[in-house]
C-alpha cells in the first residue's frame, strides 16, 4: 500500500514537468512571434523619388544670347562661330536693298573683307512668336575692312527661328541711323558710300571711298560704309 502513493507522486511530478515544459515552449513561441512582428514593424518604407521637372528655357533669353554671340563672332572675326549662328538660308538686306547671303558673309569674314575691330549691339528688343522671333537693336561698331576704318551706327532688324533645338538667324536688314542729306547745291557728303568698290559686313558696313560724278552713292556688298565724297549735282 505504501508503493502506490509513490507511483502516484511520480506520475504527478512527470505530468507537472510536462506542463511546465509546454508552457515554456508556448512562451518561447509567443516571444519569437512577437520579436518577428516587432522586427517587421520597425522597418520604415522608403518613398519613391519623383524627379524634379526641368525648367523650360526662356526663348527670349536664348535669342538675346544668340544676338550677343553674333556681336562676339563679328568683333573677333570668328567665321566658324558665325557660321553656326546663321541659318543656311540666311539673307541680309543692306541699306541699298542688296541681298547678301550666308556664304557672302562668312566668306567675307574668312577673307578679311568683312572685319570689325569693335561691335556693340545695344537696346536689344526681342519679340517671340512661337518658334520665331523678331529682334531690333542698335549696331554700333568700327569697321576695318580692306585696311580702312569707319564708324558704323546702324539700326538692325533680325529674324530668328528655332531649328531643331537651337535658335539661328534667318534674315536681317540694316538702316543707317545718321541723317542722310537729300539734296545739295554743287557737292554733297554721302553718308554711305563704298566708292572704289568697298566691301561691307553683315550689319551694313562698307570700307568707304571717294565717288565722283552725279553724286549717286555706290554702296558696298553689305552696307553703309564710311562717308564718301560725292561731286556733281549733289543728287542723293
């Protein structure tokens, strides 16, 4: 009879030990699950980066830069830069109504028949119309073509167009800013006269010379030139 309680106590101890082990396993399982849950919740989601939109270039500023580059190319005699600023179909109208093409202008710069020692393009006004722009400005400079020097003061009107992604000049016209005498008695001073076949530049600047006869001025290839003496009846 004394043996039975011993067996019963042994069974109770075993069962209680199993219950404790089960509780520990359950707690461990719960702890691992909580640890995994906490680990997952600690990860912060990184938001997707949205690229900032690029600002749209101001076409008026691009055309202003084109005009500045034109003055730089002419003053430095840079034919390669000038070629990139003018459209292949560029046509310039000088004060005599003569048409001057891009090859005439670029070739003149390369050969020295179109040469400036200084160029200032002032009072630039730009009006943009979609892919085209109209520029008006004062062209002030010193022409040194063919070994002579003359001061140039012209009003210039230029037309630029967007070709692909770049702006280029497609047309231009120059008008002398100084007063031109209309009639005179005997002899008169022609404000624009190439005389002995002077050559001019893109902005209307001839090399100058002396003309005689009826007083009708003979201009250069592209422009106004220096003042030339004209004799005869003084007709302008």
